[in-house]
C-alpha cells in the first residue's frame, strides 16, 4: 500500500538514499531539509509523488509549516524518518558549548519536534511508522564525538520510551543504527579529526573502518533497505528496537 513518508535530512547521504528507496516502492515522499537546492534536485529526479519543502528541524515554527505543506500535498504523514543530523568533532576538553548545544538541538530536539507533529495524525488513524536514524553511537561511545554520542543515546532512549507508549495504537517506533557510512558527515568528521588532532587522513579513515569487522564503510543503500522494511506491514511487531547496520561491530 502506498503511504505518505516525510524524511528529514532528505537532500544528501542516508536521507537521500531512504527517499529514493521509499519512492521507488510507491510511497509519496516529502523531502525536508535546510537547503532547498539538493531537495529540489532530488524532487525533480523523482518526479511525481515527491515534494520538497525547506525547514530547520530545530525551529518548531518552520517544521510546523513544513508538516502543513506536506499534508496539503499528500495528506497525513504516515511514515516519519528522522534523518537530519550533525556530528562535530573535537577532543572533549575542546568542545565549544555552542557546538554541543547545536548538536542537541538538531539531533535530539529536532526528532522531538517532528515526532510530536507526525504523531497527531498517526494516533487519529491508528497507524504509523517512526524510524529514527540513531547510529551505532547510540549503542557505544566513540572518541572525539562526545556530543554526537550523547545526542544519539538520547534519541534511542526516546525511541524505546515512545514505542511503549503507542504500542497498542498501530504505531511502531524504531531506531536504525548505522556504523560509519560513506556520507558527507563521515568525510567531514575525518577532515575534522585531521585538523584538530594532527593525524593523517589515512589514519583517520582507518579509525572509521576498523570498527567494522567487514573492514569498510556501510553503504547508504543498506541503511535505506532496513528503513524500508521497518516501514512495511511485515514489520508490524517490531518496535522499540535498535537495528545495528555495522558489519557486526556491535556483535
């Protein structure tokens, strides 16, 4: 059955891959992000049943407007994928509080805002899928990204608590937890480690790949496939879970 999916952080990386996958399966997709250019480019490539709208997930007013526009276009949001995120890097003692706060605003508060808004119609319709892109940083710690780890642990806690609240109302809430994936956010993290620690680019890259027993970065399409399954009727009994996609790194 075709559903209406809203994806935040849809313009690039994992969010783009998820948008492509869900659209390919026949769902109408609303693409949300801060920058209009990548969203419009993706929407044009997808064609019918796609809609791009700009919005900063940290701004409640902007996100409310984005949801209103999405509803006017395709009706109630039935699938929400919270994919917007950021991961600044620095040794803990050098973390700037403004960066820490911004990370929490995007990675935690953004999920809160979008999920509250999506749940309004999901509860009315007794059906919904919420998938939070939480990262393996929600399951363990990593050096140089303390703010990111803290924020993703918070998202996983929110995921588990909300899943129990809505378990009898046809709504599932899950977290997909990729290992390091081949995305701009990882490439930027590598560059940040190089600039702030003096390590070489090759050494910094090894830091990311060695945590994966398969010795590689995760492909964004692998993450999208997991999200697609969680959004299906076949995954109706799967809720409150953290699905690690990391080549066995958390085994």
